[in-house]
């Protein structure tokens, strides 16, 4: 989370009103309800892992073994099993 100066974003009247309640402090303003992104959506990690897991399931279906998949993706046998048996 990066910080932005209130002087840069708030109109002068609003800034003066906020300063009645707090001044010289850091204030967190949360996103409105329902707008928060899930883990990995902003960076693209979620979509990368979804595609990787889909690829793992496809390779298993075409004859690769759990051992081969674990070596290829640098994951443990248990991690491969979790990916294979998960519903997503």
C-alpha cells in the first residue's frame, strides 16, 4: 500500500474538515464494500497458478506420473496431489 499526500488529492475544504479530527497522522481509508481484490489478482499470480494447475491436470490425464510432475514443476508429491484432487 502506498501513501499519497492529502494535499494532492482532497479539495481544500475537505482537507480542513478532516484536519478538525486528525492532523499529522496516517489515516487509512478502506475501499468501499465489495471492491477488494482477492489475493494475486492485481499481480497476476492467481491467474498464473490457475493455468499451471490446469496444465498439471492435463499432463496427468495424458499419462504423466505424479513423480514426473513433481520434478517438472519443482513441487512435492503432496502438493501435486492437492492440485489434482482439488475441485477447481
